[in-house]
C-alpha cells in the first residue's frame, strides 16, 4: 500500500520534519492503545508485572542497535540518558569536559551542570561544517588536554545533520584515559547496529525518532565496569536490582512507550525491511534537497545545497538566504511561523551564524511534499529575508 497510508498524519499538513519528534504508524498507535487499555482495566494486574514486560521489550529491542539486553536500559529520551550518565560521574576542580559546537543544546547544558557541581569546566571544540573524518579526529587530537576527563560527541549531529567519527574519537580518547559519551539520538534506524559501531563508554539513542516508536522511548547502552553507578531518574522498587534491571521499574510511568517499541521496529522490517527503508530515505532526501536547493539557489550566493563529507541517510541541509536563521532562536521562530501560516512542518537550524533548512524524511514522504514546500514556504522565506536585510 501507499506508505503514507500507514501513518495517521494530518493530510492537510505537509510533514517534512521527521527528525524532531518522529511519527508513529497507525498499527503501533493501536498497539499502544491496547496496552494502555489493559492497564486501565486492571491496574493491579498491570503494574506489579511491569518490570517483567519492560525486560522482555528491551530484550527484543537491544539487538536492533547491536547491543546485548544486559547492557541496555530503557529511558524516556536521549536527554534523560545523558542525565543518568552525568549523575554517575565524579570530577575534580579544573577537570575538563569536551563537547562540540555541533552538539544538542540540552545535552551540552547537562554537561555544564555536571561541571559546575565539581568546579570543572566545559570547552566546546569547533568542528568546521565540511570537515572530513580525518580532520575531525585531528581536531580532537589537538584539543585533548591534561585535564580532559570526558568527551561528549554526537554520532549524528542534530543541528548540522552529519555523521561524526565517534569510534575513532573513542579510540583516541582511550589512549589518554578519557571516557566518551556518545549521543546517538538520531542513530537508531539510520545506522545499522548503531550502538555497536559507535564506540564510547556509554551510548544512547532515541527509539521515537527513525524507528517510529511512541514518543518517550530511548535506550541507554553500556558495558562499562562502573555501570552499577547508573541509577534511574526515579527511585522506585527496582532500586535493589542491578543495572539494567533497576531501570525496568519506574513507578507508575506510562511504560507502554517502551513496550510498543518492538512493534514499531517489527512493523517497518515486516512491511519494508530496514535496509530498504534506509535506501529509500536516502533517495528521498537527495531528491528533495536537490529540488528545494534549485528553487532557493537564485537567492543564495553559495551553493544552496550543503554537501557534507559524512552525510546522513534521511537528512539534508539547504542554505537559507542571508539574514535568516542567524541564531537558534531565529531558526525556531521561522519554523513555527511557517507552520502557523502555511501548514508545513519544517526544521531550521543555525550554525556559525548562518541559517539552514534541515530537511528530514521518512517512508511516508512523497515528491508532492517537496513541491508543496517550494510553493508554500519559499515565498514567505524570501519575504522574511528581505525584511531582515
């Protein structure tokens, strides 16, 4: 069937921003609703057995990212996973955490909070947008200092839609006794065996993005020797259990997000296969980015299509006219303006003071969506650029 028909998306809205919040197939929505109905019909029959059900779900999901179930714990989202790791760490005054200028804001904020607790500090490593694999590793080689204790690095960057060589950076860091936290928020579904190939002492990834699970489902993976220092954000009756079992019980949270994650992964594998899905998303992203870039090109001095050295299957960057999206706040405001006025879900981002449109697609994306973006969005974008100049 037509792929779009498998998702309950509003047909009056153009959906070109899967990467921010995902989209849940109808079959998975119904599966989750059935689980919620079971909990509502018999709370006493549901909650005392929730740890058993969550353990079954992570046993099913962990292999999807190339991990062992005993190394994996469900958490609500990527930021929660980072907080769990940060809470387990101890630093000394003047220690250093390295992040990058491509990092996700909430994760970087968490690193800063960790540093403040101990009088340490965070330093952002600048990585040029078009730096290749070897250049990125060399930048980190020069950035590592005597007091560097932790590196926080994205497997796929959210604001710039590119891959970073996390396994190579991990190998370099370990030569210096430095630990690495890999932010793989966008990696599950886009990268086969995402946790296994990432390196890192800890890895986490969102299952509610590309795998299309219900929102509020992510996986934290680690085989670190000190993983018993990791604790859920909620103290509950699973506290006496070891990692990861202590994460299986979180009071009365809606664990149906976790329990429905295997159904989402299985749905796409059954209907399309994940290998074909990645190929399709890459072809759609290439086509859509070229169409939109060609339409924008007369109004942009450089090549409108930002061709990155380590691209992502489902996301592309297109340069905006000068003056737009100079900051994250301006980029976010443009996103909501277009949604409110022309009914298009978009993502705009800012890097080094320049604005970009971040296209992100999934199986439900169609060529007509790109045409609608060109028709509906480019005129107000040009008007906004003229007003900003």
